[in-house]
C-alpha cells in the first residue's frame, strides 16, 4: 500500500475512534452516559458507555493487531526472534532481568503456536492498557487520542513493543503516585522493568508529585540543568562508570550517542510554555506533576547532543503528554485563550507528525494486512 493510502487508512481509524469518544463525552455532559442499549428484543443489553467504548477501541486496534509482518521494522526482526526463542524453549536466564516479554510469548504459544496470534494478543494487551488509561484519566479522551496519534506514540506500539508495554503498565500504576502509595508503585515499576530495564527511569518521578513547580522554579531549573548536564556527562559519569559495560555503551558506541532533537525541543518547549502559564494561577498537584514531566522532556531535548539513547528516555518523559495537553487547555479560563492554545498546540503537533511520517519513522508508512504479506 502506498504511503498516502496508508496515511488515509490510519487517519480513518483515528477518525472513527475520535468520533465514538466524542459521542461518549457529549453523552456524559447530557447525563446519558450509562443508559442501556438493547439487542434482539431486549434479550441482550449493554451499557451505552461500554458499547461506544468498544466501538472506539476497535479501529486502531484492528490496524495494529492484523498488520502485515513487514509493517514496522521490528515486527519481522526483533519480535519475530522472540517468538522463535519461545518455540525453541530458550532458558529464561538467557534474557536476564528483561524476561517479561519472553514469558508473555511463552504463555501465548502455549495456547496457539502462531506468530500472528502473538501479534494479536500483544497488540490487544498493549492497546487496551493505553486506551483504558486515556478514557479513565483524560478530561477529553478524544483530544488525548489525537495527541497520542500525532506524537507518534500509537505507531511506536508497532516497533518498541517491550518498552511500550512497560510504559502502559506504568501508566496503569500512575494512580499510586496520586494516592501516595510508594510500595505499590515500586511493584508496578518492577513489573515494567522485566519488559524493559529503562522503566526504572520513571521511579524517581514519584517524589515530584509533592513538589509544587512554579514558573520561577522552572526557569531556574532550565538554566542550572543546561550547565549541570554537561558536567554530569563529561565529568561525573565517566569517573563512576570507567571500566564498566555502561561506560562503553555511553561513550564508545557511536550509535547510542545523541544528536540535537530539534522537533522534540519545539514540541516539549511549546507545551511547557503553556503549562507554565497555567501554573501561575492554577497550580494543583496534577498540573504541577504533568508540568514536571514536560520539563524533563524539554531538558532531555535541549541537551540531546550529550545524552545517549535520548529518544528512549523521551518516550518515558512524554508518557503522559496525551493527558497533559487536554488538562492544560481546560485550565485556561477564557474561551479565546483556550482556542489559541488549542490551535497552537495542534499546529505544532501536526508539524511534528508530518516530519516523523516523512522521515519514515517506525517503518509504518506502507501498510499491509497480514494475509497480504503472505502472498
């Protein structure tokens, strides 16, 4: 399928999902959310909210679950090898602490020894975790879904499966941060850690929830961090890591070295600016916490030339961006301000999406369904 046809297909899936989520939002406002839909002469009934949620879930899930084996650079590479490892019954010790995805594969092939079934089940789990989190936690799920799509998080599920599973698990445990249940949050991080060790990056953010971020504090942190990152990367880390495998990974392997991520600087900088304005007059704990995450994204992006594997870290710091943007917009009091912030943010995210799509990021630009790849 051509790039333009593929884009149209993805946008159609997004459009249907957003439409049903929008209907749910309208019904909430009209107090029609939990009315019952009857089928077959009232012999079968289902709550309208659940019925619409299922309809919203299906389009983008279907495209992910039934994609061809060549859609996504890692579909036929890394994750097919995991399937082969499972078939050949590799010992779990082979995967060290990142054994979670291997165990999941083993559990799936115990029921059906088919890579297609593995893709369907893994896609279903991952999409359900993200979709349910958005529906439960966003002030506007339909807008969150658009942000999730434009920031390319949806397409990262086609490739970075292990890390995206780790992120989805962590999001499901984010309420432990709000409820101040540290031990339970540690268990969530530990589970995510078995899928991707980088999940440990989000453990310290637990302590940011109680630290109220202010506009003045934000400015000071940006200035200090710009110089502090240079000292940390060039002096402190080499001192402690010399002679370890981590030193080689960070300083010797060219592929892991960072570069300037201009588009991420623009995206995180724009959202951070609008969030900081909100903090000036409505600094509740959730808004402050989300701004902390965006601030971390901005600091990673502006220092990306010095930070190895910065893209992986940005995936974590941007983990709640799809919920943060609608929350941020809702905090503006005047309708004109809401409209300006909304339009500006969507313009920036739209440009980011266009850049990622044009560069062929995630190798999803030529879609095919599973059976089409078999011929």
